């Protein structure tokens, strides 16, 4: 952990010392992850996001008197430059906002299916899903929403001039920045796909391998960002950039047309709210499944004392897993774009309904996922991402998760414009019951329809305590987003971790199907794994889960949690 002169915290991979403390309580094994403490708190503002460069330019905006939304606009564009895996202007996202007055709002700048999209567009003549068609083709892209989203957010809440908020990204693109070891490795890893899917040279390719410290200069992107700086929405959805995007589509039978760009508009939606043990949870409504699922999960575990059971103890994992399999089963049937499908929000969040779902939970054995179906409602008709958290001096808070979907999206560049296109269409259900790239299934609620938004798991969230701002939290990670946010909130509220500990702690995940408890390496010790296996749980070890970036408001000030799984950085002043 580096401490820099202007009170900057930079958390780098492996920089946090972690040790596992085993605490034996009568009849119960509690495994706690203790992480080197850094509780430095700041009073004037904080930005936590995926790269140190973007955190820095975001913090600069706060220091100049900009508010949290101003800083968010700067961070969004700076991540496009410095975190090309997920930072984007060619993708979309969601913002959850809480003003210091307590007023809340959410902005849906999720991509939409192009008007020419059709329900069976990824199926062959035999009705089978064509592999990769929704992932790495020109037809994988939804109509991008990020630029419109930033313009909308700024028009409503911004205080500094738009041009001054876009300029830092232009400077980063034109002057270049030194890439991290992780970005170098990601670029090298994707080199083959970049060559296969794009013509000629492009800005993310170089002769030979990328190395840590290489300067990445993106002149085409700088020019695109200048048009956005000077013309706002029209700089992207009309003129040169739009023409280049349509020309790119035409190279590969892509579906996005100028009318799709003209018709794209982000939508303000009323925040979804719920409570957990007296805390108020402010979350994203559909077309994200994240808010509903998070509130269902929290309600499912609320009757139990997780604190007493212990962090990542087998009893805690069993309880969370059983809640998760039931909630993800509901997700598969009932969640989709509310503008196209009547999502039964009230029924799904009805406490009696959630309690009834948990009735079949038993401490004696795992409930097989094959015996769990989505819930039934009487009278109901029937269906690489990045997160940043920002708080300003006044206490206004922004929680934004934004994505191209896969790492580097479709891996297809808009030639001449210097940015990548999303492959968000894969978040639709191409065919009922057939899993997408995150292994989640869906049906009618999330089928492809022209102009419809694909279902998301993104869960930007804000938590209040006693009517005051308490936590700003979110993460990438596809279908694991919801469970990562769930665990981070529990880590603080139940397991008394500080923000950094809560973010660094090892995670687990279950999503109904496949019927596996997925665990990060070293999340569980062998005793816990054995205990779970004895009760019928299949435990599967996997790579990292999520990259949570979060802020906690403590009596000392804002405390950051930047995920050591990435280059994520918390900066405060
Ligand atoms: O919206 C969603 O749920 C996905 N497109 C998110 C993708 C994601 O988190 C990838 N990052 N690791």
C-alpha cells in the first residue's frame, strides 16, 4: 500500500497483506479475513475507480469545486482511455445518485437492441444458438448509451462546464499514459482477437508485446472525445463519429443504423429501495436485475445472525447459497426491460413471498437447484464492466457501473474513431434456457426485441444509515456482481470490516444454475469445504470474483475500498 504525499491511497494487487485468523467458538468455526488496516479517511471528497489515472482526474474535478456528478463524467471518459477493457463510450451503464438532501434518482443508460434486431437473430435454421454470434461479431453490439447518459446526468446535476469535464480524458488519450502490468497482459492476451476481428493496424496493437510502463497514445480517440467535448450528445450520435460507427457496422452486417443513434435516450427511473436491519438500501431498478436481487438476498438472510455464524463460515455460505439459488431462479423468469415486459417488482420484493421461498431451506442438506423453480404469483400474467464510487464535499454520492460486457466488448473497433464496441446483446436470452456467457439463462422476459434493453446484473448501490449516507458500492463481474455487492454490504454491517477489508475479503458465488458454490482461491479453508460437501454442496474453486470499488462514510470521514484484484485506486482529499 503506497502513501503518496497528497494523501493518496493506491492499492495494488498483492499489496494488502492478508492473513487468515481462525477463531474457534463453541461448536462453530469462524474464518475471518484480516487485512492490513488503512483507515485513512477524508472529508472533502473521494473517488474510487479502476485506474489510478482516472481516480486522479476525478479527484482534481472535486478539488476544483465540482460535485460528484461532475467528477463522474470525468471518470467515465477517463476510464474509456485508461481502462479500455471496460471503460467506454461504446457501451452503457447505470447510475444510482443520492443528493446530500437525501433525494435519490437513477439513470439508465443501458444499451438497446437496434431496431433491426429480431428475437431469433442468433439461432441457426435448426433453432440452435450460433456460438459466439452474440459475443464477437458486429451484430453483438447494442446501441451505445454512455455518452447520452453522461450528457443527461450533467444537464440535471452537473455544476462545472461540460468541456472542462471531458478535457482530462482528451489529454490522457493524446499525451498517453503508462500502462500497468495488468493492462499490458490483457492487451497481449487479446492481441489475436484484435487482429482477427479488425482490419489493419489499430491503436491497441503494437509490434511485439506490450510491457508495463509502455506509453499508450490514442490520437483517434482524442479526436472523438474532442467532438464530444464540443458538441455534447451530437458529437457522438451525429456527424463524423456516427458516420464511422455506421461504416463499421456495414463492414460486418451490424444492425445499428443512424435512426438507432438518433433514437437512443437514457431514462431516469425511480430508485428501488428496501431495508436491511435498519439500513436503507438504494438500488437500481430493472432493466437491471441487480437491485431486485440484492434486496431479495438481503431480506432472505435478515432473520439470521450472520455476525455470530462468522464471515465465510460454512453456515454463512450455506445460508447465502440457498438465498442465491432461489433469487437467481426468479431472475431467470421475471426480470427484463420494464418498458417491454411487466416485471412483477412488488411481488418479488414482497417480504412474505421472500420468506416463503426460504421455507424450504434446511440446515441439514443442500436444496438441489433442480428442485427450485422460479416463484409463482397468483394473478400474474406471463419473462467487462467497471464500477466507480464518488462522494463530494457536500455529501452528494454517485454509484456508477458501466460496461462493454465482455473484456474489451466485442473486440471490434470503430475504425478511425478509436473506441471499442460493446457485445451487450449477449445479455439477452438468445434462446429460452440456453445460458449466456455468464451461464445465466432467461426466457420471454429477456428475449430479444427491437429497441429493448437487455437484462443486466449491474448493481450500483447506495446505503443509508439513520437517514445519512453510509456506503457507495458496486462492481463488475457479470452474474457475480449481485452476490459481490451483497457480500460487501454484509462484510461491513455484519462482520464489522472497514471498507478496504470488506472489498479485499475473498468471495463466493452461487447462481442457481449451475448448482455450484464458486469460491475464490483461499476463500474457504479445507474444514469449511468439507463441512459444505458433507451437506451436499458442490464447491468449485475459480479465479477472482468481482472488482468492488466502494466508499464508507465513517465518523472520521470518507473511507475508501479499492479492489486489490485490479489496479483500482482510492483517492481522497
Ligand atoms: O450488464 C451485465 O450484467 C453484464 N453485461 C456485466 C458484464 C460484466 O460485469 C463483465 N465484467 N467483468
